C-alpha cells in the first residue's frame, strides 16, 4: 500500500498509524516532523507552509513507489501539511511497515530525505521578534539522487 497526501487540516496521527497495520509486519517505523519553538537560536512563533498540491502528491507517490522498489515494504505512507501551523503541530508524517525493522528504518529515513528534497512544499517561518523568513525551498529536479 502506497499513499501520499497533502492536507490543510491537522494530520490525524492515529489514523495514519492504523493504516500501517499489516499481519506480516514485524517492524513499523514512523517519523513525525513537528513544529519546534526555535530555529538556529531564534524563537519561532509559527510556520506557514505553501505547496503545489497536485505535483506534491504525484512526487510524493513516486517517492513511495521508489522506496517499495528498493526495500521489501508492506506499506509506505506519507502526509504533508500545508497552511498555518503552531508550535507542536505535526507538519509531516511518514510511515513504513516491513517484515523486519532494518528495512522499515532504512526506507523511512530515505523517504523523509526525498520528501524534503523533492516535494514542492515551502516553509515560511515567523519568529517571536516579528520577522518573517522563507526557508530554503525545494529545488525542483527531474530525478532522485543516488
């Protein structure tokens, strides 16, 4: 099972976790990226994410399919949030299920790195001092790195 979604609503972490359940899975690995209260020594008030949803869903799905081709996964799932997020809210969720933990860990880490590098979602940070900055965004490229 592969599914990548982009949502402007809070990510339902429990629902995504349930979707990983598989009777052959010996290992489930979940990464939840949450908004932290600081960045490079500066206090963060909130984040705003923007993305090109149709392309983000397609690229995210391609990443999950590539992970399934590289590792013997039973499931690979992902969700990225867009819109306004407060400190503590989940911005991204990645989950993998495999018969063994090594494959689930490796695939989850690889998927998250690829999502960060390739999915067209951009982050604007608002700091406690009122300054607003865009983070270095995704550089669009046609293929995955080795």
